[in-house]
């Protein structure tokens, strides 16, 4: 018998060179809705883009990447 299970979603934000692992607040939400939810805590998410999902250790990893460049 074949059993299908839904993999847990995990979101990664890079802030000042440090990776922050965020849990899924609501599995029914779209990835963009999750990004908007966390944008209040992590303002860089207001201009971030979402990378393609990767499956790792029975989770689906989404990486929020900043599109803002650095000055200089």
C-alpha cells in the first residue's frame, strides 16, 4: 500500500549574514502569504523573492532572498 504524506514547509531568511529558520504559520497559506506574514518581523521580506523549493530531510525548504543590493 502506498501512503502519501505532506512534507513540512520550512522558510529560511538571511539577515545580516545569519540564516534564520522560520516555521510554517499556516500550511494552507501560499508561500507569498507566509512571506507577508513574516514581513512585520523581518522588513527585508517586503522586497524579497522566493527561491525554488528544495526537499531536504523530509521538509520542503523555501528561501526568502533579498533583491536589495548594497551601496558602494
